[in-house]
């Protein structure tokens, strides 16, 4: 046990300190019943390392953690011992650790982080594939085809993501069969004094009241039937309307008043936004229309987790639902720590965090674990200085170029799908390319 206390997680230890780990374990009531090779404190770092090295086996991850402790590297326990120790640890410890670390990271200065004194954040969700066991299928559910299970069980994650830094302010974890809106409502208490941007799957009276009641403001895209009847026209061409509960008339007292902004992007379809910012002078429609694009920063954060950190098309490793939740929270903790590294590098060099490569930070963080070259505050400071120098060499100090990529089905419903149907979704896809700025044209409401 004494030797296990020497194990650290490289630069991640800068924020996941041994003192914090001990405090969280005490708060969650997790204690070592007897001395052993896999104490709870070590298992916290090991579980985070599983997320940092998603593609590696238990043995490989353990050897990377203890390679600089000869007494430990010579006697790595077997897989079943790690599985039992993870079960004893449970998911609550990792969730509590995430909530201790999570929060906004942007200072007042960076562009894209604030709008008229309000911090910008986006609520959105993603799913992660879990192993196809009866327990995972029963707990989380998954996609179906013709009434039969298709693909893997999936765990659903909804986050409140800071637009300027990709830092997770809060998160909720559920199953595939549960809705994103219900999980999003759970995040409302963390959104105080934040302008929250959401996609068109989220509008609802319950969600609207939850966020406004928590002191947040909203900017949500909506489908055409939602709040479509104007009750008052505003001077700038936007209008006020009532959003009511399903099945109720717009005049029902249980509804809410929203401001509707309609616009087109490059002569495309009409986009409708709902907001509680009702004053057209204090909050111009053109500014809010341009602001909605910041919602895609949440998608960029999800790509960092799903494609780079977890690995493309990688399936989580846990066959038990509780361990699946533990694994998801571990991924969120690791991503938040990597984001902290990026924000610190960006602040020290006076650049936008988007200009720092997430992949490069991820690789160097993995190396810091393997080499145990960042296991003390002094070594962590030296490591960050080296990483900052590498980041500066890769920058041209120019503004980030505008780019776009086609949306397409990256993975078919089944690997046995016909080749023709798969080609239809990918054959005409163009590569990522530079583009000119989008032209946003407001669509003033027609007064009848």
C-alpha cells in the first residue's frame, strides 16, 4: 500500500491531487477494509488512466502507471483483481471528483466566451457505445431496427459546455432510452448568469422555467410549429410568442413568453431562435443570430472526447452498468484536466484556446504518465513550460481559418449493411475545406 501511494497520473496530478482524492474518498465513504495491492486511492488514478489510455488493456495501463516503481512493476495483479477493485470503488467517487473539478475556465477577456457580460455555454449531448451485455442492455437500452436490438447499448451524456474553452461546467449521465431534454433540466442549477445555447431538440416549457428560475438566459433553436403565432411584433422585425405545454393552447397560463428571431444563412433554410432576452435594443437580433453558431463548440468538445481521447469507434470496456458510469465520469474528469492544460497554455501565450492542439496535449499528457516526469509540483511546472514551447513552435500567430466539413453517416447501423447504402452516405462527401464568412440575413416578421 505504501508503494501504491507513490503512483501519480503525470500532469493530471496538478489538479487531481492526492489530497483531493483522499477527501473525495472520505466524503463518499470508500475506505480500504484491509491492506492490499489495490487500495482505493491507487484505483482512482488507475480508473482515470483507463480513460487516458482507452485502447490499452488493464495490464498495459497498470504497467504504464508503475513502470518507475520497480517493486510494483514486477508484480502487476491480474485483470480480475482490477475489476473487483473497480467495483469496490464504484461510480460515485469519479462523479464527485468531476463535480469538484468542473466549472468555467475562461477569464473575462477571450473572444467567444462572453456576450454582454454573460458567460456563453452550450447544452448538448452525445452517446458512447458500451459492451453488449444483458445488464448494459437492460440499464441503458440502445438503438433498435425492426423491433430488434441493433448495434451496442449506449450511455447518453448531456453536458453544459463553456463555448470559449470547451470546459465542462456540469454533466448528466443516463441511458439511450432517456431523453436529452430531461438530462438537460438537471443541469439548470449550474447555469446561473450564463447565456445557454441549445439545439432544436430541447425547447420545452419545463426546461425553459428551470433555466430561467436558476438565473440563466436562453438562446434555443426551434422547429417551425413551436411558438409560431405572434402575439406582439417588435420594431426590429422579431416578435413575441407564447410557448405552451404539449396539448395546451398558447393562451394557457402555464406557458411562457419568448422572443422569436428568424434568419437565413447563405440563402439556406429559415432558422428560428427562441430567447428570453426580449429587449430588441439591448440585445440586437443580428448579434444573437451570429451568436448561435457558438453552439457547435460543444460538438468540438465531444469530438475531443469521442474521437481523440476515447478513440474513433471505440467501445467502452465495462460489462457492468455501474462500471460503465464510472468509466464515463473518468473520461469527463480527464477531458476537463486536458482542457485546463490548454487554457493555461493559451493564457500564458495570449492566444485563443482553439489554437492549441488537443491531440498534442493528449499525447504529451500520456507521455508524462509513462515517464512519471510530472509527479511533483516542480516537475509539473517544468513539463508545462516544455509543452508551451512546443505549442509556440506550431503557431503562426494568425487568426484561426474558417473551415467546414460535410455532415454524413460515419458508421452504418450494422456492419452487414449493403455496400450500396453505405456508399450513398459517404461517396459525395468533400474534404474539410476553407470557406468565406457566412452571410446572415434576418427575416422580419410580416405584420398581418
